[in-house]
C-alpha cells in the first residue's frame, strides 16, 4: 500500500474531536507511522469484510480503530475513528 496523501472525512473529524486527549495523541502517532510505513506491524492494518468490504482498519489501541478507504491514486481517506462500535456506524 502506497500513501501519497491522507484526506479526512467529516465523520472522522467530528469523531476525532470527541476523543479523549490521550487517544488523540496516540492516533496522531499511528498516523505518522502509517505515512512512513503503512505495513508496520504496530498498526495491525487489515482489510475488512462483509458490508465493510473495501475498507481497512488500523489499530490505535486495543479498543480504538481508524477506518480508512484506499483510493487507486495512492490517496487514503480516513473515514471514521472510535471504539469497536465504529464498525456498526458505517
């Protein structure tokens, strides 16, 4: 996976602003790792299945995830961030 640019959806931005500050800091750190090496093992990057096919997930912590969509041109679209309940909200 190549990361040329990351874009942020409205839903992601709204959810991010509501996160606890310590989770925000961790999420920013994970994003930095993702930009440098999207396959870094600490991200636990994996594709999703079922109704979420076409989306990917990055682990921020044991409980928090970033849901993203990969575009063909190398752009990454951060769709959502939150606990495992984030999977239900898409």
